[in-house]
C-alpha cells in the first residue's frame, strides 16, 4: 500500500461498502487523519486498515461501526 495514493477528500469505505468518513490528509507515514465528524472532532485510522485505494476511494478491512469504535483522536504510530 502506497500512502501517496491517499489524497484529501477521498471517501473512506468500510468492508460492507458504506462510506463512513472522508480523508483530511495523511498524518506521517502510517496514520490517516479524517475530516471532522458532526461534533467537530478529527479522528485517525492506521494505514494498516487499508486494503486498497481504487476508484477514488480508500477501502478498509472492517465494518464502519467497528472502525468508529477503534479509531483514535490522535495519530497512530507504529
């Protein structure tokens, strides 16, 4: 997975096919900063969750609900 394929404003799509977030930008080498949610909070997901970047979408390996339970409010570093 090349982090340079992930661009701002790309939809983030869960394993069930639904969009649950949008990319704000890459944060370092291994975290994706997501755009603010309805409460004004940024969240981060690890690059390791990404299965592919295709058709202008970032696809991840888990359902959106699970991703939202596990995302972080600070960058994740390996």
